[in-house]
């Protein structure tokens, strides 16, 4: 192997419940892993201590002669990418106005890049996953909310103040559900909780379905995964729920396609794990909602990196600039 | 003046009813004008003959020593910008699959750039108008339909296949008005015809309003301009119509802001001429529909170049690359 191939980077995936680290090669492969539970550390300093320790261990274990390009961090919240500054995290207390790149850089003595988790996923898919064939692609993550990342002219586009890509707040109904983000935002219809609530409302009307049985008879155990498994085996209500989710997503995807005309949408996150029961109606509804000239030139693909998207994507911020 | 200041370009604004030409200086100023009626020429060859004649005259009248950088053309339809190729024009027959840049370049022996009319307007506003202070801005034209142009990172962004920017087809209601472009596209609610039809429907219910009187009692003479004049003088129905138009536009603008986070929206075209009766409710509704962090960082401005946006913008394609 040449010296160039032995470059690697550290990737940090900061989740609300756990922090994952990995040593990632220049080819996007994971060479070693580390991590800790978010609840095991106290405050920003405790978090920095734990990351320094884990990163130090992974660095010490790296083959001699291999060079570390730096460390990338994906965080669940608002980030000023240019300055590696965390404005605020959605579900982690104590993380307001944190100069993360600066603090971590001082400790580790290496370049640090920080971005939000969806951009990090998009960066990873562009560098090493489903997005690597495209110059223009839009990434969606489906989970608690709907996140977006934009690849335009081969680069992540973050908007004028690093806050763009908020596809989940794009409206599909000007008179729709009110939230702190406006009216009719698509994630008010297709977020995990909203999918489950919609299903439970239907079950309460007495509709025949295998969903509740699959959840052991406990409404609180109904999840998008349980519903998607029922749909995969032909459960009518479950198929109807996924058709609705797909049509809501198709509405916003058609709008994004008219605006940006990407080559592809690349879809990841928990709900995307549903597979064909999501992707089949999604393709159909997008084609219904788009003019042929746009529909013909648009691919809709699942993300490839799965649970490793976070660490690989974070490392790619450094590996690919 | 230095030689550099004496560079100029020819701008051609190809409208469905008339073709305007201008000799435009490096500062965006118009030095001389020409033009002809679209109905006076037959087919593509007739159009090229007329443009060659008018451009030749404007060139011959240019001061000796001044250098022509080339000719830019804005056309009302789908264009492959990279190749200066016209796919199709919406309201002009005979213009399908025309290699316009090539044909015009052979005749005039100078560089030719071709783009659609909305991108041309956006290019002009960026170079010499309301957009010149921004790196990230979204341009809207309000008229028969709603057109869009995107300035991202200081450059016009046209999408993967030159067809992006179609803000008019972005949906504001997933169950809304059906058209060839999908469901609920905003221009199905705020296009010139739709504004007038909405107004006439309300008048037919017997509502008190000065609108019909302003149109000489003739429903067919009601235009967005007549309605905006009534609104400016406090006519309740007219104000209600403009509030609705503003809210529809605000819905799509909030969605675009969440996706791209531009610094500004710049709004031109006939309906934008309504002034405060449009811009006041527009700002209010955008603020209602956007999170504070986005609303605070967003300007909404009228376009500056008015009726000259077409020729100045077309020339700017050449002057500014």
C-alpha cells in the first residue's frame, strides 16, 4: 500500500443516547471502533474527556506510518459549520454555544470538522455510499423527524447561515398541522410518532389488522418497524399507512425536484428500513406528482451505509474536505 | 474612460408578443434599444433574420473602440443552458429543438449565451439590481405563472439538467388543484388568470367592491393591476384577494427558506408591481410560517430592473459570464 492509502480519519457520531467513534480508512472502511453512553458523561467537559480518551486509544492502535487527517463530528442539532460551533442540540442538555472544533482541536492537536448529523450522513453517502455517482443529490433521513442534506455541484450546500436542508419543515398543506416551524411541515405527518399515532387512531375504529397482535397486544409497542413488517405481509391497514407516508414524502420530494432538479434522492434513517413497502409507493407517487421531463431524470435510492453512516460520514468531512 | 469600461454586450429579451434588444454597458446601463413584434416574423429563420438586422444596427451605432463581449438571449421556455439549445417554448409555435446559440453565433460571429427568461431576470438582478449584495438569493417572477431563479454561492444554480427553479410547480396543498405538473402547484392559485377568476367568483356572490367599476363594469377588463389599485385604496375584497395571494406565496417561500436558507427573496414580474398591498402581507405571512431563526435572517425585496430586466439580464449572461 502507498502512503496515501494509509491516511485515515476519526469519525464521531454524537447521538442522543450514545456516542460512537471509529477509525475510518481513506476508502471509507472502518478499521476500529469505540464509544460511550451519552448518559455516562457529565456536561461538555465530560463529553470532551471521553472523546479524547476513546480517540486517543484508537489513534494509539493505528498502524505505525499511517497518518491521521483529522477528526470529524456529527451532532444532533444546529451547527455553524464554517466555525465548528454548536449553536444548540435538540435533545442533549448543556450544549448551547459550544466552540466544539476549537475545544476538541486543542485537546487532540488535529484538524476538527463539525456538522449536523444529517449533513454528515449525506457527506458519507456522497463519499462512500449511494451518492458517490452524483453531482446533484438530495438526502433524506426518516426517523423522529425528517432531515435533509443537499449535494449541489458536488458539494454539500448548507445555505447562507448553515441552517438549510430542513426538508422536514417544508409544507405539504398551507392549512395543515401547526407547529413551532409553521403549518403543514411534512414531518408533522411522517415522523415516527405521527405514523404510530395515525395507526393507533385507525385501530381504535375497530379496523381489522395484524399490527396490534404483532406488538403483543400493547399499543405502546407499536412502532414504524412493526407496521412495516405487517405491510410486508399484506396487512391492509399497514399498507394504507405506508401509502399515505409515501404520498406525503412524494409531495415534498416533487417540490424539491421542481426547485433543484437533483439527479437523485437518497433516503436513509429508520423508516427507510421498511424497504419496498415504502419505496414502491414512493416512486409511484413521485411520478404522479412530477412532469414526465422531471420524473424520467430522477432516481430514488435507499442509503447504503446504514448504522455506520454517522461515523463514516463524520470521518469523510475530513477525508474529503 | 478606460478600454475596460467600454466593453458592452447585446441583450435580447424574447417575449411571446415582442422581442426587445439593447446595447448594454459593462455597468448595466442601456445605451441603445431595438426590437420587433414577434408576430411580424415567420418561424425561427425569420426571427434570426430580424435579430441579426437589429443587432447589426445597434453594433454599427456603437462608439468606435468599444468592444462587444457577445450576445445574451432570454427565451420563454425550456433551455439547455450549457449548449444554448432551446428544447421548447411555451407560447411560441415552431420553437422546438432549436440550437439557438449555434445558429445566432454563426450569423453574428460572437459568443452567444441562451437561458430561460426567469434565470435571465435573476442574472440581471444579481449583476446590476436588487440581488447584487447577496451570495444566496431566490428570485421569483409573478405573472401568468410563477417563475424562479436561484443564486447559490454567487452563481445561478440550474439543477442537474438545466430545468430547476420551477417554484410555480411547488405544491402548497398535497390534495390541491390538479395540473399537468402535479397537485397544488402555487401558480394554480396565484397566476394572473387565477387571481382574476378568484376575484370574479367573489364578485358574482354580490360582494360590495369597487373592482368592477374600476374595470368599466366589464368583468373581462378585470386584471391583477385593477385589483391591486382597488386594494391600495382600501377595497376590502381586493385586500382579501391580495392577502390570499401573499399567503400562498409565503407558504412556498417558507418551504424554500427551510430548504435553501437564502439571504433574500427578490420578487419581480407584473403582480409584484402591486407594491405594499402585496409586500406587506407577504412579509407578515412569511414571518408566521418560519421559525424566528430563519425569519430574522431573511430579506424580501422587490426587483429593481423592471421592464428592462430582460435585456439587461440577457446582456449580463455575457458580461458576467
